[in-house]
C-alpha cells in the first residue's frame, strides 16, 4: 500500500513538472504585448538563421544578430499620426511617407524620434 502511494506521488510530481514547464513555455509571445521577438544572424555561412528569444525574461540578441519583432495580436490601423492622440501597443499610423507601429503606449511622441515607442518595417 505504501509503495503504491509513493508511486502515485512520484507520477503526480512528474505531471506537475510538465504542466509547470508548459506554463513557463507560454511566455512567448510576451504576456502583455503579445510580441514575438527573434534574432537573425547578420553574416557567415548561417546568415539568415533565426532564433526566437524570450524578451519578457530579458533575453537579447547578440551583436552579430538583428532583432526583429512581430505581433501575435495583430495591428490596429489608426490613420495619419496625430500628436494629441493616445496610441496603444500595435497601433499603426502613417507619418511622412512611412507606416509606424507603436511598441508601447504613448502620446505626442513623433514616429522616428524614439525607437522605444515606434518601429517601422525594415527593408533589405
């Protein structure tokens, strides 16, 4: 009987660990912003190789890599940028010939003046 209980407890611990591991894995995409972050190798024989990182936990790209982000949540088109409008994460605006996506909530931050607030698609 004791042996059976020990076996049951061991199985419960293993299943609990797997569940906790799955919850930990769910940090990608970012829980709040729904952003997925990746690093692309800039040069060498594996140029273009991409790896997904957990930016929410502080992971960063190496100096030999370019960081890219995209949204798992989609975007919200807001039209032409307006300095009095309050923008939320993933709002997209048009400003001086380019579309810009808000990386965080902001008001009266001109696109192109703060990479912390706005990002635009890069062209190779």
